[in-house]
């Protein structure tokens, strides 16, 4: 079938479904309260409540595992944001923490796209926590984690109300743990272990390098760099170098458009007015395709993190950070591509030598 005759949804990989207007209303109301409180009070802590609310709103409370996923997103997201903020002044801690989260993301991706979506959400929270260090006078990682959790619990309260409006149990019946483990193991076996190890090493090297650069260079708004690293890695770069380059350029252009929009507005009240409808639309039409979900979620988190920013007169700083992040991801991908080719050549050479040796032995045995 030619590209012209195919549906545009199939071309870009989007799987359209029924809009989740209930979950969108929960996301809009959940983010509106902390955003408005932060706008009127000027306190930076409400930013974390907003991020926690949006993190929790990614789960659909009407689904069977929606409430469990929501609580996981809140608890693990709050811990990730607090750890990222705490590790920002310590280069070795940032190196180890980002390497661990890169490994965690690669490990979760073995168990399917839904587990991978959980992992990228935690990585985004870690990046925002590290990148917000030094901005303002709010420097308490425990308070950041607590405010993140409060924002998420506010959304959980709204989610319980939505379930009640639909006549559902407040807490849905859970499947057996053993059944869930069997399903996850079955999915993990689909990926060859050797291929996954190279995939995990790529994630570890790129994530650790990005986190270390932000800490050593003391980059303000460093989450533009680390988020660019994680987002670029999710675009299935290992198919070919051309695809990797195209994905990197696309992500850099998306970041540039986002920075231009923020620099043009540069007004927190206007940003809040634009952001709330975008949050609702983003949640109502949340992508099912993993790569598009990552791009959509990352852009939404970036917009929320920059909604109350007062330093939009420095757009070049954000653009440079995004360019460095894309460059780090592409460099590590190129390194692993060359390493994979080298290993393949060595294995092929050894197999040829073994074949020649066996043939020589057979010739010497024959009379």
C-alpha cells in the first residue's frame, strides 16, 4: 500500500480512540488549583504541586488498574523529584542516580509499553528535580517531594469523585499478583537478552553523561538538557543512524518552537490561561503509541515547569541545553552502533577461523 493511500493516523503511528473527557476534566481541575495558587502567591512550591497533579492525571481512574497506577506515579514520582533536587550539587551522586534511572527505564521497557510509560514519567520527574535546583530560594528536597505528593493526592480525590459519578467502586478489584508477574515475564522474553543489554548500556551512558554535564557545568534550567537526552533515546534510534539523526533534529526543532512560544508570551498569567486548556486536550487525546506518548508528555511537563518562569529573556540558554542533550544522545547512539558493528565483525572473523580450522582437520584425517 502506498504512503498516499494510507491513513494519516497509520503514517505517524497515532492510535486514535475515544477522547477521555473525564480524565481530562480531572487533569484540568487538578492542575488549575496549584497553578492559580502559585500565580497569585508567587511561591515556587506550587510548581511542584502542579507537576505532581499532572503526573497523577496521566492514569485513567476509570480503568481497572488506573487507581493503582495513579498511586505508583505519585509515590515514585515524588521520590524521583526529591532525589533529583538533592543530587544536583553532587556530581558523583548525579552520575550514579541518572545511570540507575537509565537502567531502570531500559528494564521497565522490557515489560511492555505501559511499564515503559511509567519509567519515562519517573525519569522526567528526576530531570525536573535536578534542573530546578538553584532557581529561587526553595531548596528543601523533602518539601518538594511532599508538595509533589499533595498535588497528586488532590488529583486522586478528584479521581475518586469521577469513579463515584460513574457508579464504580471507590477502589477497583485487583488482579492476582501471580497472574500479573506471569504476564510481565512473558512480555520480557520477547526481547533477546543480548539486544537488551546493548539497549541498557546506551541508556546508562547517555543518562549518566547528561546528568553529570548539568551538575559540573552548573547549568540553570538543566532539565532542558536531560529531558532532551531521555526523549531522543525513546525514538527507537537503533534502527539506523539516519533515523537517529532525523529524530534528534525533530526533537531539537520541537524544543526550539516551545522556547520561541514561551519567549514570545513571557507572561505568567497568559501562560496559565493557555496551559490549562492544553493540559485538558493533551490528557483527553493522550497518545497510545509509545514514542508519541513520550514526546507529548515531555512537552506538557516542560510547559508546566516553565509556566511561572520569570527568566524568559534568556531563551538561548534553554536552546543550548536542548542542543547539548540531543548531541549527547546521538553521540552515545553512534558509539554503541560502532561498538555493535565491531563485535559483529569479531564474531564473524572467529566463526570463519573456526570453519577453516575444522576443514583443515577434516582434510588431515582423510587418507
